[in-house]
């Protein structure tokens, strides 16, 4: 899909030109990297919504080392876009914890932390979603897929970006027709209790830091003390490292 077509379909849903550009860039980047579950299939998904939220994210707490954003009445993509841009525009002296309330959907978290790394900061991001993962022993869904993304900048211009969902597949895979709903379980097979434990920990971490609301995201942005990436890349001896698909 061409960028202008993606932006046009998004604007047809009532999004303004700026927001349509933000979403189109995210979806098309996911397509380029083979993450079709977070790609243009999400435009078709948004087209099934009866109405889209039209609000703007708000920075409601801004203290040294801590920010809280309220994404109420705004798409979660747009809340993360503004929160991440704020870290690049005004980097923390040491580190900043950013809590985003009422933030859904959030898309590919690697995309957002890659932007944090492009600003020269280490980024760690997780986000919750509707409860989709059951206990490994079965039963109703208890947590979201709760991905965890980490980006570390490098002097060689190629950050390492690790982005892992706790599901064997993602909800985006289901939306894109690449997986069946019953495949949405914690990854790991007989060791799925490990992914489930991490999903529970991330769920409760985000929930505990939200003052209200159902879904949210937590971002840590910090100035690096050193540059460990080139040494790891040399040790890998040409093997692909997480995040190499973000390289143009």
C-alpha cells in the first residue's frame, strides 16, 4: 500500500492529516519489517470500529524523573507518539519513568523504542491490552499479550531493538489471518509458565502504576553510560541481532 493511500483511508475515518501520517508511518514500517499483524491490516481493523476516539493525549504530571500522560479519547498510537517525542525533545538528565494511562492500541512497541534509541536514549516499554492469554493449564484469559520492547542506541547508528510478545502468536496475527484465535496462548510449549509469569508481572506492573483506566503503557527512557552494542555486534560475527530489520 502506498503512503498516500494509507493516509487517505485513515483520514476517511475522521483523523486529521497529522494523525493519519503518524499511523500510516507506523503501519507501513511494520509491513516493511514483515510484521503484517501490526501493518496495514490494522487500517481495516480500525475501519470496523463504530467510531474512533478523536481526543488529544494530555501530559498531566511532569516532574523530574517522572511523567504521566492521559490518552483518554485518543488512539493509543498517538499517545505513545507524543510521549516518545517528548523524551527526544527534552531528554532526561539521567532517567525518566513515563506512565501512559488510557492508552490502547499501542501497536509494535519496537517501533516506539527504536525512536527513543534514535534520540540517544536507552528505552524500555511495555503495554497492556484486553485479556487474551489464559493460564497454561487452561481457563479464561487472565492477561494481555503484554509485549516488552528494549532498545539500546549505538555509536554505529544501528540500535539493538528487542521486541517480544508473551503470546505464541499475537492478536495482530489473528486479525491478519495468520493465526487462529485458539493459538493465542503463552509461548514456550511445556515451558509456557515462564511466558505466562512474565505476562502477569508486566500486567500488574502497568496496572499498579495507572491511577485509573483499563489499559496503559510504561516507558523508561535513560541516558546510556557506555556503548556496548559494537562489541556485541562484533562477537555475533555477522549474525542478525534483534532490531536489524529497523535498519534502512
